[in-house]
C-alpha cells in the first residue's frame, strides 16, 4: 500500500505540471506566431502606403509639373517645356539604377555615398534597417527615385523657352551627379554631414526635402537664368501664360501628389505620416490665401496665377517642416511663404531684372530656404519624438522646445545647399556650354522650340 501511495502522489503532482508545461509551450508558440503575423501586417501596410506615395510623387512630375509649367509658357513652347519633365522621368531613372541610389544612400561618409548599391546590387525585398526597417529596400529605393526625378525638373522652369534639348539632357545628368546625389546623402544618408537622425555633424532637420530638393533646384534655377541670359524681348514684350487652365490642373495634381512627397517621408503608415499629411495641407491652403491677399492689396485684383503659385510656395515651405510641426505653425509657415514668395516674384525679380521664366527661384529657392529656417523655430518633439539621447530621453527639436541653436543648424544646412548649388551648377553649365552650347539660336527661339527642336506643334486647329 505504501508503495502505491509513493507512486500515486508524485504522479498526481507531475500530471498538472506536464499539462502546464505543454500549455506554456503552446502559448509561447502562439505568441511567437502572433508577433510574426503582426510584423507581417505592419510591413504589408507600410509597404502599401510607400508604394502609393511613390506613385503620388511621380504624378507630381508627370502630369503635375508638366502641366503646371506647360501652361505658363507661350504656346510655341508648350511641348518643349512639358518634354523636360517627361524625359527626365526616363533619364534620371536610368542614372539612379546605375549609380544614383548608391551615391545617395550607400556607405556612411559625410559627403557622398559609395558604390555598394551600384546597378542596384543587393537591393531587393529585404529591408535596409538604416533607413526603413519595415519595407523592402526596393520600395525605399523607388520612392527616393521619385524625388531625384522631380528635383532637376523644377530647374527647367528657369531656362524655359531658350535652352537646347541636348544641352538640357547633359546638364541634368551632370547636375544630378554633382549636386543632387551628394546633397541627398548629406541630409538623408547614414553619416551624412547634415543628417539629424543618422549621425551628422550638423543636425539639420529636413523631413522631406527643403534643402535637398527645393533649395538646390531653386538656387540652380537662378544660376541658369543668369547664365543663359534673358529671352528675346524680355521684359518689354508680353510673355503671358498661354493656357492657365492646364496650369491650374497641374497645380491641383501637385497639391494632391505632395501628400506622398511629405507624408510618405515618414516611411511608414504611422501617426507621423498623418501629422505630416495635415501640416502639408494646412501649409498649402494658408500660402494660397497669403499670396492672393498680398496680390489683391498690391494690384487690386486676385489672380488665378497668384493662387496656384501661392499654393506651390506653401507646399515648398512646409516640406522640410512637415514631420516636425503642429497644424497651426504649419498655417503660419504657409502664410509667410505666400507673402514672401509673392514679394520675391513681383518686386525683387523686377528690380534685379533676371529672367527666371517660371519663377523657380522665387518659389522654390526662397520658399525652401524660408521653410528650412522656420523648421528650426517651430519643430517640436510633441510631433516627432524619434530623436533621443543615449539614455533614451526625448530630445528637444526647435525653438518651440527651447532649443534655439537648431535655427543655426538650419541656417548652416541652407548655406551648404546654396553653396553646392551655385558652384555645382556653374561648373555643369560651363561644361555643357563648352561641349554643346547651352542656348538655342535666335531664329529657333523666335520660331519656338516646339517646331525648332522637336518638329511638332502643341496645338493644330484644322477645319
């Protein structure tokens, strides 16, 4: 009997323990499976948003910018102007695949990347944890490509109606290599000089491209306008937009596409993306009103051209700040951009008499600089708490958090962007001029570049 109890008692205790152990293993397995499923769902959601954002940013170039710029030139140059945006969608894509992505996001040097991703080597479905850990690196690569496409296309507004097509192709290729790729690495690349989140010596806050996209393109636009000289007849001859209707359509497409530009820069379908989305919309709306109001006071009439120009100016200015500022500061940034950019286009341009045909400098160069500086004023960790010290404490971002020195960091970032754009653009223009000549013949300019360069007409009215 004693032997029976000696056997039974341990068995009675062992049975529930074995059951609990088995149950614990099942729970752990289910938790592991649940965690994997959650990560997979997050990755799928983030990837879907980022692919959508990439498509939205591409839409900004074609048809958005192509229509916006195309309507602003004279009828005889509408196709040649739209061709700038369209052909760069092809040219920059090839450069990006061969070497551009690697120069922008390969390696960890302060100024430019290396060639580890040349020809898209090892750029596949696995994430790059340095940049976007929840989406395939291929998605990140193609999203960033869309920024590389639209940036040089913005410059074309300055030399519209007077630059050779062949020279434009060479210029844009060299400019991307010398100006855009290094600037993208400095601001967004690992170890880049101006990278606030990836170890830069000068932490410049630029959420979606104020310095990388708008300052570089806008300042380069001014250099191009001065180098090529004025269009024949400027400013005495009227050079009014030939079709504001298509420019309005283009501006609307830019406004919508800009949500992918800014909110997509969160690189995830997150609350930060929502915040950037709201800031972008508020900035654009306030800027359109600011420009229209200033124009109404100065000229006595609000114009459609002013409204769409103000909208774009606000989108430009809110770009670097979109992931760092709350809605009401976004309204202030947008309104300031509308008023300041109107002043640049209506007064400063007239005083200095430079022929920036479609106001790329006044809107993008000045709007981007203003937005970058005001980012240092209004940036707050209440919106973006991803910047932390070694102890895990959230760091203050801008003056709104009591970090006034961030304004200096922003100013240094702007100065470097201005300097690289001026020097790099001059070098590229000199090379292009020596090889091909950059300006069309007088006869071609008078005839119009659509016929002279492409043998086509934008509008053929036949009975």
